[in-house]
């Protein structure tokens, strides 16, 4: 039984309005709440995709990065675009990472550091690889990353032939 008094009041109001028993009214309200949350998530993802497309147009000239964005949210979009150039499951030397990033921009040290700081790349003993787990985000970081970050990273791993 739920302990949320407000939700109980909503269930009872629905019972009066529809004549449903408590359980049926509760199920309907939970389904309605889930549908509203799904719609909010879809709208958020659509906003993220519009922002992503706008950012990529503004900062990329083909495969080249014109400049590294100063704003964090745009920077994350750029980092995720650069991350797509790496193969999940492969271990890179620092030189290989630099060579890949240099194709996009000359400031490879900043880009490499940001990829590691955002936990998109992991590093140990001069070796780098795409993270295998979705990074845990605090409230500040969560504002900067797209709502579908976990799905983007999971898709990258599904595309990895060594994970099959």
C-alpha cells in the first residue's frame, strides 16, 4: 500500500469520478503518470537532438573542429562526437589518441583531458580505452550531458564487434 497521501487522494478522487475500485483507479493513475514521464523524456531528447545538431553545425567544418566550445553543454556534444571516432573495446596508446584527435583539432591535450574528465575515456599507464560503463553524474554534470547519454554509450558498445 502506498504511503503517499497525495497520491491516495488522487486515487480516491478517480474512484469517485469513474466508479472504479481502488486498485483499478491506482493502476490507471500509475499508467497515466508513466505516459506523462515518457512524453517529458521524449521532449527532452528532441530538445537535446536539436541542440546537438545546432552545435555540430556551429563547431565542426566537416571532420575538423573549428574551436573548442567554452560552454560545457556544447563541449559535451563535441566530446561525444569525437568519442564516436574511437573503437569501443580497443586499447589506444597516448600517441594513437593524439593522432585521432589531431584530425579534428590541434589542441589534443585539452580534448584528451576533457574526454578523460567526463569519463568517456579511461586511462591507466599511458593506455586509453572507451569506458565500458555509463559514468555516474553528479547534479552539476547531469545538467551538461544529454538525456540520452547512456543510450549513446550503449549503442557504441553494441557496435563493438569484440563485445559480441
